[in-house]
């Protein structure tokens, strides 16, 4: 039997791409928020390389513990306009 009713899936528009700048207003580890660059995109989350200048000095120890990177849910991050 010939299956001519096959529909091709349309490509899903991703919220983030690698290299995008993003801002996270608040997380449990860094409640003051931060900015950074998307390093990897997962299905529902992104790995963000944190811009150290965007983190409050009082949170520098947490930033060090995170090795400058953190994974957050996509809905916790917003893409910055270029």
C-alpha cells in the first residue's frame, strides 16, 4: 500500500541558538540574576556561560563554584537583542 498522505514535520523554531546572548533574572543559585552566552542548547534548557561582570560581587563565590557556567530552563532565560 502506498502512503501518499505522509506529512513532513516542519522544523521547530528554537528559542535560542549557540552564541546568543541571554539574561536570567533569578535562579536559586544566583538570585541576583546574570547575563551570559548560550554555549549549548538542550530540549528544554540551555547551558549559559556566565559573564562575570554581570554577577554581583557578593555572589563571586557561587560563580566560582559553578565554574562560570550554569544550565537553566529555557523559560527562565530571555534572549537579548543584538
